[in-house]
């Protein structure tokens, strides 16, 4: 069996590639060291999951038991911690500008008296929404705390007037909202961010490794030797060279999935099989993009630059942070050229939504179409390997 394999071009090329990978430190850095460092960085970054106890400044102009009760409710919320008691609003503003605090709450003088008289005192909150997640969480929790406090005050007034508790509740909240969150009931950005950033980083390393592995053959004028090792068959030459990268990055995708579902406990509501197939297609699609870039740009330096730019744009056009429905049609179409967009749709459908397999069909078909790219450029790539004018470019 081994002797039979040795007569196959792709097998000889794979052996040759493994020798090249083991003889150069850069291969190890691109395929293992840098990807593992990136994974470790994001795991450490997101270990806290949802941000908690974000510092906020408070100006209490009333200094009464009522105002302090409200502040205790705000401080008890998950995302807010009253870190600074300031003597003037300007002092609180200074904390926000210095980024010591993400927001400020202002309780006016006469707050308690206005409540007793039945007036409508205004509690002001300021938050730094330049930090989108932190600002959104603080705004949500402060608003919830103030509304809950106001409802409690109103309820107490009605009860003191001799009304039945149920009647008081109806008057405080005459309309009840029956709310159902279909997907991501945890209302957590974390599940989307952590499952997005790790594959985004990996796709950059996948393309860079493929571009370097092929491009360095042209740069060092060893491309013809590589092609001859495969018996002149460019398909065998490509498959044999890139098989180790498929194996390595397949293992790294397995590691990221293990981190998602075992360490971070990301919900897994759909098909395990489809998620695994999606991961394999993701790696193959970006290997195909790497082949395409190298066949267009024989210069290793230029090809690596293009692959980095292409990888960086994948997150922007994924539709995760800014939905496709609100984009101009040209940008929506542009987003389809990135395999990450289709991978992410399938992942969210299967992992978070638990959608039927049919809902992920279009994304899987799109990822499979990327696998046709190498067959479109093999003739050009073979010509580049045989023609000296493409060799030796930086």
C-alpha cells in the first residue's frame, strides 16, 4: 500500500512539503504558533464573558434616604458599579473624559420632596457610547433600575390610599407586554463576538500560509521542481502541498469549537454534523482563496498583503454588527465574496438558533462554490510554475 502511494504524485509532494515545513521556522509560526497565540489571546479576553461592574460616577444632590435607595438599586444591577461619589456634575464629567468612569447619574436637589408632592423629578444619566457594549449595558441597567424604582413609588402611593394591591399594580402598569425572544434569549453579545473573532483570525492565517507555501516556490525558483515531483500534474501538486495545511487548520477549527461549546458553553441547538461540515468547508474555502490570490499575484509580498486585506474585510461585510437589510445592495453583494459571511450564517443558524438544516442550505452551497476556484486557475498556476519570468519576485 505504501509503495502504491509513493508512486502517486500528490503523496510525493506531501512528503516534500512536510520536509520544507520542518526545515523553516516561518512555517511553524504561520500554522501553529501565531494561530495558537491568537486563540489564547481571545480566550483570555473573553473569559469574563459579559462585562460586569462597570465604574460609574454619581452626583446625589438630594442626599436623602430616598435618593440613596435609588442609588442602591442602580448599584445592584449587574453591569453598574458606583465607583465615584462626586460633589459636582463637572467632577463626574471629568471622570468620564479621563475614562475612569463609563457614565454618570445625577439625582437633583428636592428629589424626595418632589416625589412626595406627586411631581415628576428627573434623574439624568450620561454614558460614554463610544464604548458601544459598555455604554449600552450601562444605559439598559440604569434605565431598568430607575423605572423599577418609579413603579415601586407609584405602587406604594396607591396602596397607602387604600387601594387593593392588585388594583395598584394595574394602575402602575395598565398594559402588560408579553415579550418572547426567539433567539439568543440570554441577550448576550458575548456568544456572537467570541464565535466570530476566532474564525476571523484563523482565516487570515489559513490564507497567509497557503499564499506563502505556493508563493515561496515561485520566489525561490523551485516551482518547476515542485510541479515535476507531482509528475507534471498541477492538481496533484496543489492537493499534495496543501494537504498538511488542511489537516493543521482542521485541528485548529476543532480546537475553537471545543473552546466554544465546552469552555464558554455556547449554546448548541442544531446539527452537530452540519456544524462540522461547515468548519471543513470554511478551511477549504479559504485555502481556495489563497490559491486564487497567489495565481493573480506572483509576488509573495503583494500576495500576502492582499490576503491580509481580504481577511480583515471579512468581519466588516459579514452582516453581524451591521445587518445586510440596512446595507446598500452593492455592499450586500460584496459581502457574498467572503466565505466567512456564509460560514457565520450557518454557524448561527445551527448553534444559536437551532434552525432546520434547510435554513443553512444556501450557506453551505455558497461555501462549496468556493471550492471550484482552484480548478479555474490551475492552468495559469501551472504556467507560472513552468515559466521563469514569474520566478524570483519579492
